[in-house]
C-alpha cells in the first residue's frame, strides 16, 4: 500500500494529527490529576523531535503517519517504560534532627536522615518545610539512593522574625530513571522551632563590663551615694577581677589567688510593662518597635539580675498576654526569654486600665515600673499620664517613649513646595506636642525617656544605674 492510499484511509477514518494529539493528552491529564505525576522539561524537549520533523510534511503530506505512528509511538513506549521506573515511596522514611531553640537573625543547622529500604535505586529532590519567616539554604536537595541505604542531608534555616514555627512535612519529587517524569509526594515530619531574640548583645555587655569598657556602648559610670562594701563571700580569682579586692591572707593560706565579693545594700525590683498594641506596630529596618523593646528589656534585665535585683515583665495589648513574676537569679533570664519570644504587635487598642489593674493586684511591693510604649494622640497620652501618675508613691514609674524616624525626617526637611511645607509643619507640631506631654509627666514626678528604638538600650541602662546610685527606690 503506497503512502497516498494510507493517507486516504486515515482521512476516511477521521484520524488527523490533531485528533491523535488530543487522544494522547487525555491519559496524560488523567495521570497528572490522579497520581500527581507530571512531565519534566526533559520530556518536553524529547517530544519536540517529532514537532521539528513535521517541517517536511508540506512537501510530503502522505508521510505524516510515519511521524505520528512510528516516531511518536516509539517515544510513547519509552516514556511509558520510564514512567514505570519511578520507585515507590513506601520504602522511604525521613527524620528531622535540629535544636528546638534558634536565635533571631542567626543560621540554624538542620539534618534530614533518609532511610531507604527499596529494591531499586531512587532518584529524588527534597525540600524541607519552611513557614513564613524562615529561609532555607540550600533550598533543594538532589540525591540518588541506592537500595537499602541511609544518608543524611544538611541545610540551614535563617529566621527573620521571632515566634514559634511549626514544621509539618517535607516535600519530595520522585524522578524516573531517565528523568522524564516526576511524582510529587509529601512525608509528615513534624517539628517545632522556637525563635528567640538575639542575645548576642548580652555577651558583648558582659565582656565590656569585665574589662571596664562599657563607655564604648554608651553606658556611663555613675557615682553612687554611699558605698556598697557589704562583704558577701570569698571566691577564686577570675580574669579581669579588680586587684584591690584580692584577700592576700586567704591567698597565702590557700596558696591560690582569692578575692572578696561584695553585695549591694538592698535587692530591688524592676517590672517591665511592654505595650504590644497598635502604637507599637511601626517598623524600622525590618524590625518592629516590640522587637527593639524586647532586646533592650533583656539587656537591662541581665544588668539588673547581675546587680542582685529581681526582674518581672507584663506583656499586654487589649488584654494581658502573659506575666513573669519578679524573681532574681540567672534562671529568670530564661523565663523572660520564653515569655517574650512570641509577642508581636497587634492592631488593637491597648487597654492600659487592664495592665495597671493587673500590676496593682500582683505587684504590691515598691518597684521600678518601666512602661515601654508610644503615644500618637491626646487620648493615649492622657491615659498614660493618668495611670503612670497614680503609681507615684507606691512605685517609681519610668516611661520610655519610642520615637518615629519618619516624623523627625519630615520635620527636619522643609521645602518651598506647599505640600512638603505643610507636612513639615504638621510633623513639627506633633513633636512639640510630644515634648509637652513628656514635660508634664516629668513635672508630675514621673521619670521619662524619649529615644529612638535602635538607641534605647544605653539610655535605659544609664537611667537604671542612676536610680540605683541615688537610691531612689
């Protein structure tokens, strides 16, 4: 039978290249929907071969069945055999190993242990689960598992925000032997990651404190009213201890350098009130005001605990989120970290009445009450002024207001243009109103700090040391 007769018979049966293509795509669509098996880019390149061969069909139209019937038939057989070469996932198990606690902004190592018990090799691509706020490096693992083998894949996670992250599964792409097909699967591998604020600044403070270089981070030396020379105990000499505190008699008796350790005159209490409402939702350099506040609170807590004081914290917005009772000791730092790591600003109106009522109920002993917040209107300013003023006599109130960078930039950059000039005038008026609010609170007996969020640590530590030196509590 010649080609013209064959072409005529195919046309009589209603078989055309387009009908053959649509008939071939039907099983492919069913396969993709039913088993989540999809062709790869390599398969698309392979099927481009008969497409390019159709260039000769205008010259020899009777040969189209050779391209469709023979070449595409062979490709269909090859791709079908390659599809069946995808190994089963039942013989694969994955286990994630990582520390449960991570630090904000630091790389966190993760290991995935793969155990394969299949009878034939398995080619796969694997991606770990990553919630919003986590970056994976590298994002994709490619590996070839031989039968009855174990392997370990390593990558890193970079948290960009605090909080609790739930890692539920890993995503797998099982590849065929020729790489023409991929089957998408997921395996449940549950895990929880707690991202805490970066406490690297605490280590830096401790180092500078031992070497007497705290002025490098803006902490001033404060002259104390009286001396704290109450002897506490003898201990072994440590590096960077003051030579004046060496007890030479005990050193000669023990044949080991011994120093005297002194204690403060009294143990005082600090309670932080951290506002997590709408006034703290502003961001600067990808960090919210709550993030800056937590970092400063943790450092000041470390300083106060080192001084022998007790530290507590209340986080609130429209309700009280959590409460850490004021306690001394090194373990209190862990409690403060755990209480604040998952606190985020919320778009709700802060209820200062609930927070201060909770404070009066649970904290009756005189304390230094540090309220970290922001004021943007007269209503909030009046509430803060009233509640902080009511603490005078029972507690020592310290208000820490956080500045808005954009507001200061608008006020410092006037221009002849009317819109810019009006904006600068409005910003200047808001800053003047803010200054008046602070002056009224200071005149009423309340301590106040007005600082930029990234510069609040040093002023808070200096104010605390000044309060300790003057025995204001």
